[in-house]
C-alpha cells in the first residue's frame, strides 16, 4: 500500500529531458520515484533548446506532444511547457528559480538519471541548483555513482538515504535511488525507427502512434 499521507504537501518532482522521444525508461523511472519518494507530483519538463547537446531531431513542439500523450491519464504526472516556450537557451537553474518563486514552501526534487548527474558539473551555475532543489539520482544501466571529484565530495556533504530529509528541507540534499533497470535510450529508439523497426513495448502505444504520424525520425524519402 502506498503512503499518501504527505502527498498533498510532498515534494514536487521535476523531470527534465530532451525526450527525443520519451520512452518507458523515462516513464517507469518517474513512476517509481513518484511512489517511493511520496512526491506530490512529477512534472515533465521537455527542454526547448538544449545547451549541452547537438540539435534534437524532433522539434520542441513534437517532443512536447509526445510527452503529453505519454503521461495522459497517469495521476501525479503533469507536463510543464515553460522551457519549450522560453526563447534562447534553457538552463535548469533558471527553471528552478522560477519554480522556487512559484512554490516557496514546497521541497523541489530535480530527478536525474545517473548519466545526467555525472554531467552536472558542466551545467550553467550548477552549484546554485542545490540552493533551489534536492537532486534525486536514478540508477541507470552502465553508470556508477561518483566517489571522487566535486560530485564525490558533494555526495559526502549532501548525500542522504532518508526520504524524510527530502520532505523536511526545501532543497540541498542528494538522494540516490535504485529503479528498475530498463536499458532503453532515445538514441537507440531513433536508430530503430531509422532502420524501419517497430518501437512497440519500448514506448507507450500512444507515443508509437504519434511517432508513425509525425515521421520525425524516419529516413527522408
Ligand atoms: P539520448 O539517448 O538521446 O541521450 P535519453 O534516452 O538519455 O536520450 P533524455 O531525454 O536525454 O533521454 O533523458 C532525460 C532524463 O532521463 C535524464 O536524466 C536521463 O538520465 C534519464 N533517463 C533516460 N533514459 C533512462 C533510462 N532508461 N533509465 C533511467 N533514466 C533514464
């Protein structure tokens, strides 16, 4: 039985990504974190113009629509389109600053896969993120938690194994959580589509239908 006693006031989970396209690795991870951490909700934030990656293949509106159909009907999942609407580069620290102002009393949890967490020191004003939110790291196949360097030190200073700490403070802790390991990536999915393959059971049927309609990764005729 899930404990919903803190759900009304529980932390807000923020799951950013290019979602190019969204897949079950994202969705199952978000769902397990929603339940295990007793989050009030998980907000999916598709990035508009990602600073760290080469250009995405589906445009921002298409990626947003795929996220919308993927989470439709799931209680506790919502979509936030602010990064798609923002012009210029999207930085997580700007998004978190806005959300902190909107939710001054609610703990915020930035949800990251281990690969994304390892890249954190390259993010714009990355240390400021810990003044705005907790960082929750989901284990991802093939990636190990840092034990050295700036992230290793931060794990010692800010790491916690207690979910209570994510509810009691508004920001500042790091929590690593093991989730069901699904070795699915958007890169692999794009290759499947490019090779004429079927994405069934890797993405929700609603996303699969949309992918067929949009043809955003299909080879050019
Ligand atoms: P790409 O293959 O294009 O790099 P991706 O599959 O890693 O894409 P992103 O949209 O870049 O997807 O990821 C958004 C977030 O979801 C990141 O924090 C990433 O670590 C996490 N994530 C992606 N795939 C998985 C997965 N299979 N299991 C757990 N976390 C994942």
